[in-house]
C-alpha cells in the first residue's frame, strides 16, 4: 500500500506540473468553443443549457487527454521498474492480457472522444450536426466494447455474474453482450454527467477509491497500480476543474473514463457493486434517456430540461451546491457498494 500511495503522489505531482502549460497549449490550438451552441442527440438546440452555461464559453476543452497520455506512459513503465527491482507482482489474471484490456479501453475510447471533441470545436459553424452523429458514435462504441468484452471472455475467462442472495451465474458467450451493454452504458453515462464544474471528476474519484480498496484487497497489482496513477492525474485535473473551471474534461476524457470504470468493475467481478457505486451516473443517464424517449414518442419534453443536474440548476440551485450534493450521494453509494463487495467476498 505504501508503494501505491507513493504512485498516487507521483502521478499527481507530474500531472500538476504539466497542466498549466497544457492549458496554454489548448488555448494556442483553439481547443475551446467560442460560442454556446449545444445540440442534443437529435441535433436540436438546447436553449436552457446554453443560457445556464453561457459564462463557460471560451474555456479550454480536452483536459482528459493529458491524463490519458501520462497514465498510458507511466503504467507500463512503472510495472517494468517494479519487475526490474524484483518487487513481487501479483495478479488475478494473466498480466499482459489484463494490461492490454485496461490500456486498450482507456486509449481507444479516448480517441473516439477526441474525434468528437475536434468536430465540435473546429466544425462549430457547421449547422448540419454538432459533433459526431449519434449513430456513428454508437457503432464505434459497440465495436470497441465488443473487442474488450471478447478479450474479457477469451483471454481472462470471465463469464460469471454474481448476484447477492441469488448466487453465481455462468453466462458463457452471453457475457459478451452483457459486458458490451455495461461498457457503453457507463461511457455515455459519464459523458452525460460531465456537465458541471467538478461534478463527474469528483464522483469518479469517489468510485475509484472504493474499487481501489477492493483491488488492493485481492492483491491485483496491475489494476491497483493503474487506479493509483489514474487517481493522481484526476486530483491534479480537479484542482483546475472545480468551480469556476479553467479547463473541461471533454469527450476525450468522459468517454474513456466511463468505459474504463465499467471495465474495472467487470475485472473485479463486481457488476452489481458497479451499479451501486456508479448509481449517480446511472441516474443521470436514465433521466436523459427518459427525456429523449418521451420527446421521440410524444413530440414534447417530460421535464423542463435533462439530465438531473441540469434540472436542479434550472430550478435555481447554484452550481457548487448541485456538485457538492452529488458528491455526498456518491460517497454514500461508494460506501454501500464497498460494504456489499466485502460482504460478497466473505460469503
């Protein structure tokens, strides 16, 4: 644990040194939206969102890119150093396969998000569509998630679903669509949650802390090390992302972080626990899904605005109050999920 805590501090220190010049680079390359002209999944204007977030125009987008790059470089490098100095590496799964799955998810979904960010930023004057088309992005997400899910099944032999009080179910090849749905669901849930300064990153820090404890308890060195590096970068980013934010995560971080959080839950065999720890993300995406479905079926909105955090802001809650309340709920969900994870481990 001392090594892992040192890794968190090291990752935070390196990331903190680089974020100020990185923000300047984003300004230089104009990675920021110069006017508020957001569209929903059906390419319709979102005037309430735009009016509430008008003050955020001009803030650089793409903060997740630095975390992805640094973590991807440091993760295998530190693993090699640990092996070189003969420090024991324990892993639940074959080491190379586990590292491959983690990094592929982290990087590939990040590249997809970067493509979406670039189209939103540099093609904002294009009235045809805001960012990647929903169906195009969904197809790419399915392809990436399917690759990861097949690897989970074939390389790591994961095909079980443990439901408390009901027991263990071996899904066989049905595990693949289950994992695909989980990965895509959390990737988009995180992306939807990332709408207020510090909201999604703070909730992710809370969730990762719970999963870090679980991974350390089963002595999975690669997963514990990856989470430690990731958390160090997130702490550095959160310093610049809390209200009022100097930098936004962007889809490059949001799609990657949501998908990777889901994969961590699947690697730990804790899908039900993932649903509890990630409950704030699920509530957010559920509120947006209900809103979009209602508009599609009945041609009008069910809520004044969605997702939930935006509805609360529309009702008059100050942005920091919404974020702090969500963090508090996230802590409770993480504690409950961690308790359930320990309970199922001892059962």
